[in-house]
């Protein structure tokens, strides 16, 4: 994540939690209670490089496109665009019509405090902010080198005291009030995906200029929910946007969603709930207890509660079933991994990297932290998209201690002698600490000393961006359903603050990746993706963990919940059956 979407490798996917509410519940309004395991760093779309931040941002802000909520395979549809773009024959020019009658949220930054209408020029401004050399967006990588004249504009302004937003960029123009045109400098088959990512969501110039450095705490978008001010507290409360445009729940779906009754709310005006309350709780057990009390609506199952919730046949326990709780199991487009900082001369030694990978016991890790529900990763591309190789076995995936010791000696550090202590950074939860300790013990088996350092999530991100870590545990969730989005994690020019947090840089890999990124979907591109995937495995630029599955529990009163890899903005589709909730709470 998009995004890029960084996740702590030890985090159960989509773990959603809620604080321990003791006050009387208000069952007169539809309030969606969810929660997250880490604080977010702010609400500026151009810094939406982790799942936690991007999800909060997407409750307020919107983009030109989004994924159809009830279609699989994932399908892009218009959002703030009134229709899909017209694309030139050469695939380089995209012309969008902006939906008229869309308004920004009311805010003091606007005249008379009333939100003004969205126009094409707002997207031009927002794309320039993404490219602004002074702001150093963590999402610049998605458009770097792809939009005609945008890199030139960025370079021309890099030495100036003030960035000139009035300077025209050929590749992004407002043709008229409601017409937006992009011209690409080269073919970029994933371009439309980038316009569904929070990095490219639209902001208003007046709001940015009014709040200045405090803009990240004053989100003002066009979205279904409003947040007056963001602060780093443990609760974020969004309210229904009273001026939200006429946007309706889908009236069509793929067959699996139809058969499960997901069209019951077809045609109803969005959003369907009045409030979204997000609570920040880092630890698993308070989360679990609050779910059982009905204080939150859905939750990823904590590892310590998995056996009591899920039967050996992947069913739900009788106790939970009697309470009206439902189980959803969905494969995730993601990969967990332990990253090396390739700026460090130690990790430019491929034999050391291979030794450490072979010493790591991914099978035991799967058992301890994912209840054997995940798939040990052989490389970086997950199952479910072209470029993943089902039959491929990475020769350097452990555990193989004998071979690891041989390679460590070949690296020049027999039994770890002469190798300095290596620091391993991770988030500050209990499970993160346990995962770090597991990594430390595995490396100790071949003589490598590891020191685990825990960090608040925003601080860990900052350290990765500033290249001040040696190793760190992390994960990547897909920004869009294409192997390019995973392979670009190892593309040299994407080095931090881009998505390539490890700083891996291999000339041959870079050359082949650049070639593949210009190719349309084809057997030839898939073959090239597979070649890159093997290179990404055997040079061991990172130590691979697992591709996860989401095991999620929800209360029966939550309607229309879809477990998706692209969850930004999905809350507007959810509904709460208040009568069913009243009855169900009596059993909890």
C-alpha cells in the first residue's frame, strides 16, 4: 500500500479493534464501530503510504476512480469521474469528465464557510502537490517518470524557495471546468490503478493554504464522512456528510455476491451509516474482549484466540455461532518480509543474506503467528495474480541450518565471528516483540546476534524512510492487482521515500522491470514477471515470510461487509440492522 501500503509483518491482516465502552449504547443511530492497531501519522493524501493512514484518509477524501464494491475480479469504475476516461489510440492520453455538483465539505477555509464545487483544476493542483519537491511525498513513486512534463516541473522547482504551482505541466491539464486530461510520457498500463489510490485523492488549494503545516490535521474532502479535526488521540469519530452527492449502493454484482444477498440495499443513497468510530488499541486481547461484548462490529482473529474461534474444518465455534457471529475467510494479496537496509555494506554481501534467509524458520513462524493459515512465500508476488509461480521453490527459503552455516562462513563470518550486532526494528505491540524475538533466536542458531528495537508505527516509518534502520519487519498489501506493484518494491529508482524501503538496487533487475512496466497484459509480460520474481527470490534482497489469509469475525447485525484487499472507502457501503443488533446484544 498503496499506498504504499506498509504493514507490520506480525500484524493479523485487517485486525480491527475497539476500546472498552462501558457507557450505555445509543441504538437510535447507525454507528459503525471499528478500530486499528496503530496510530496514524496524519490525514494528508500524499503521505498515505501505509494501510492505517490510507484507510483513514479515504473516509474523507476521494479519487477519480474506485473499485466496484461487489465485483470480482477487481474492476475499476468511475467515482469523481462521471465516466471512464477516453483513451487515445497510442495509449498515452487519458481524458476524464469530472462529475458536476460535487462539493467539498464545509470549512472555514472557504468563503462563508461553505464547501465549493469540485472542478478539474483541483486535480491538477493535487497532482502537483504529489510531485512537489519541497513536500517529499511518499507516493511520488507512482507517477515518477510517467506523466509528461511532471518530472521537469519538479526539477525546475527543486531549487526555488517557493514552488510555482501556476507553471503549466503539459501532462496534466484542466481543459475546461469539468474536463481533465493526462498525457503520459510513456506507456503505463497501471496508470488507472494509480487514480484509485489515496495518493492521488483530490484536495482543495484553499484548505491547504489556509491551514499550512496543520493541513494534515484538518481533512476537508468530498467524501461520505466528515472529520472536523484530526488529532493523535485513541479515537477518531467521523460523521455522515450532510452534503454528500447522490451516490447509490450498487445494483449489480458478480454471482457470488448476488447469491449471498449483497444486493438487499441496491439503489439506496450512500452512506448507509450515520457515524464511523475508529478506536486505536495496540494489543490483541482488549480488542478481542470488546468484540465479544459487542463494542465493535468486526475483527481479525488474534492468534491466541484462533483455536477457540475456528474449528479444524475452518468453521466457526458453536459458542460464537449461537451469538450470531459470522466467519469470513479470504486470501490476501500481500507478502510479509524482513527487509535489509542495502545502504549498509554488510547486506551487500549476498552470502550473508542467503545465510540469514536459510536460518529463518518460516514454517514455524506460520504456526506461531498465523495458526498455519498462511502460505510460506517463495518470492515476492502472491498467489492470485499473473507472475506468481505455484510450483516454484526458492532454494534459499529456510529452515536449513547446515547450509546457512556454510553460507555464513562463505560470507566471511564463520559461526558469526567478526559480524557486528544487527538491530531489528519492529512496531511496539506484544506480537511484534514476539516476532522480533523469534527472528533473534533463529539467527542465534547460526551465531548471528540480533537486538530487537520496538517503535510506534509512525516512528518506524520515519526510520525506514530516513534509512536509519539495519533490518525491519514489515509487509506489503497490494495497491492494485498487478505483479508490478510487488516487484516495484525492489526497483532501485523507487528507493525511500518511495516504496523500495530496503534500497535494493540491481541493474539487471531494474532494466527488466522498466521493460515490463511498459507492457500491456500478455503472456510475454507474464513470462517477464516470472523471471523478475525468480531474480527477486534468489538474490535474497529480503527474507520472505508468508502470503496471508484473512480470518475475520463480524456480528450478524453488520450488513454488506466485504473483505477486500482494497478497503479504502468501503465504510459508506456498510449498514447496521439496529433491530437485529438490539436482540443480539442481549446474548452477549
